[in-house]
């Protein structure tokens, strides 16, 4: 028994001794290694916090060390914030200075980095804000890792906020009455002709980008003019709404360099490359305006939920005063739901490219009037349900199906293609004798009638209905009549070889130049892009 107790005591002493050795930290003499020597934080807007970036620090030695300090070189004045292995920092210098940071032998730790800075803090020649993370030691100068980020100034448009009973309330805009005769409001703000900070918010210029929080609203009687080269960034659940008697003029122009200096670009407000092509980052551009002068030219719109929504707020109202929009020389990409949604509206498009939409590139719903010439509707969304084009003359609620005349839906010299077998759906409801008029004139249509499920459907008689289908080329599989696009996954839908398919010369004569201002007069390809050898 005494021997057993002695053995137990000896074992405990050995364990205690071992534990004590594990936690005998020596002051660092340097020699740390880092996952990178410079951390580049992607561009952020002035006074808007960045994403969180990560740095890994390695102790390759066989000794447990204590780093005297991990600190930002600018100290408590730094606009950067760091967290070291879950620690927030010394009292009074949290996020800036960390004392006696322990690091086990052959182990590593994480440093997480964020920044919030304004343009007044940056280098005026390059708009960079910089600092260093210093790792001190007892042998000499600190080791350091550089921090670099570009700070971009912007015009900010956002709803005002007030606090009532310890609860924040945000400014709202009244949009009108819906189908249930209820007033619809949205979090947002009316644009102001005399804003004390932004000046005239009805004229957007390219001196610096615009950042929108909530919905920016163009009220009745006002015109929003967007000039060439403007960049607009929408926060989550944000967008732009054009009132019923307001007007939208997006006046982008042809660019001559890869910088797209004259293109108007609408996208989300996350500027990191990781978010460059992520769908659904913001809401939509909603056009309620019934004016015939609404026009979009040279716009690139990407990463929205719905790119453009054109329709009345009360969709079932019996009105002939439809919302209207003309769009040309424009591109819409990466919409999580729809590229363009027309609801009982009038839309005219030319030299238009839409790709990668969760439901449809273009959906003409609840009737309306639509005319598209030399447009490319290509949908490579990774599902079996998406289509390039959807047409229907109905609108369905929980207990009622409403119908409205599809007065016309004309597609001239267009490409309707994508990754599914069928990329065009026509949904006609005959209730009430509503019209359903459509015509595809010299179009390329992806339509593989597998299992002959559409063979006897009168809406899809490509070869025997010369009124609705005029000299159309049908892609019945992934080889026949396949357009050779540059790279559909990266939204590069220009042709790499001549289609050599029938085209309508009259339609081409109306638009003799393609989206890149290249002539179609010597030869003509379908879609928005003319092939150039």
C-alpha cells in the first residue's frame, strides 16, 4: 500500500512538473513568421467599416514564447482595429495594443483586422490609408506586417433615423396603394434638390460614387438624371424607385477603354473581389413611371435581386396607363430572381444582354407590351428551373387568377439560350378572352423538346406557325445552333465565331451598330454582339 501511494505521488509530481514546463514562457527574441508580409484590405467607402481580414503568426521554434507587445504602429490613433487570438487588447487601448501575448512552441495564432477611415486620413496622392502591426521582442527592432487599404469618398443617400422609447425608427417613403387598397411604405428617402451635403440629388455626376441605403425615391414631377461614368453602390435591401409621374434618364455612353469610363454601373456596396459576382446583394430598380420618356442607355447592372421591375404598384388595377421604359446598349447580370420583370408594362429593348438569373432573364407577366431587337438573353443559372424568357398574361394571388392582355411581345434578331433544355416558357391563360400575342422573328431559341412534351402544344409550333415564328433557328441540343460565347460564366457574351444564321435586315437597319458600336452593315449576327474576326 505504501508503495502504491509512493507511485501515485511520484506520478503527480511528474505531471505537475510537465505542466509547469509547458507554461514557462520566454520573452520573444524575434524570428516570428507570418502568412503574409502585407495585408491589403480591399477598397472601402469613407467612414464605412471593412470586412474582416486574417493574418496568421507562426512560432517555428521549440520554445514557448511571450511577445511583449502586439500593437498598431499608430497606437490608439489608428483607424485599424485588430483582435489577437480572441483577445480584445489592453484596457484603454482595446483593438490597438496587446501586451504579453503568449504563443506555444511550433504553434500559431490568428490576428483579425478591420478598418474604418475617412478620406481626411488618407494619403492625398493615392487615397491609401496605411499602418503596421508591430510584434516587439527583447533582441532588437519589432517585426512588422504592413496594412494597406484604399479609402474612397462617396455621396451617401440614406433614410434619417430617430430614437423613440429606446427604439430606432427609420424614415419611410409612401409608394401608394396596393391591390388590397393598403398604403405601401418602404424604408428610404426622397431625393432632395437642395440637400445640404450632396447638393442636387436629382443629377448624379461621376465626381465620386453614390452609396444608397434603403430606397432612394424620385417623387412625382421630378427627373433623375444619371450622367456618363456614374458608379452607384446599393446596400442590402436597397434600391431606386421612380414614382408614377416621375422620370428616369440614365445617360451612359460608349467607353473607349477597359475602365468603362462612360458606362453607368449599378452594383452592391461590397467592394471586395469575393463579392464581385454574388447575386442578390441588393434590391431592385423599380419603375412605376408611366411617362414614355424613361430611358436607360449604357448601364451595367449586376448582383441585384431583381434588376429592373417595371409595373404598377397595384397590379390588378384596370388601367391602360402602363409603366414604360426604353433600355438599350445595357447589361444585366447575376440577378438572384429576375433580370427584368415587366408586369402589365411597356418595355422596349435593343442591344441588351442579360445573363445568370435565378428565375428568368426577362419575364413579361400579367400581359403588357414588349419589343426587343438584337438582344441576348442567356441564362446559365445552375438549376433546372431557370429560363431565359417567360411570357404570361396572368397574375395569381392565393385565391384568384387575374388576366390582362399580352398586347404584343416581339423578339427580333434575338438570342434566347442557356444551360437548360428549354429556355423559353409561354404561359397563356384563356380566362376572359385575354389576348396573348407574341412573335419571334429571326431568333435563335434553345428548345430541346425532350419526351415530346411540347409537340402538340399550339404555342410552340416553330416550323408550322409562320405568323408567330418567322425563320427562327431552334437549338434542339447543346451542339446544333450553339452560339459560341467568349465565357458565359464570367458574363462575357460576345461571339467568338460567326453564327451564320438567318436575320431580319429591316430590324438590323433600325440598329446598325451593336452594343460595342461595331457595324452590322457588312454582315449581321443575332443578339447584342456582332462577331468581328
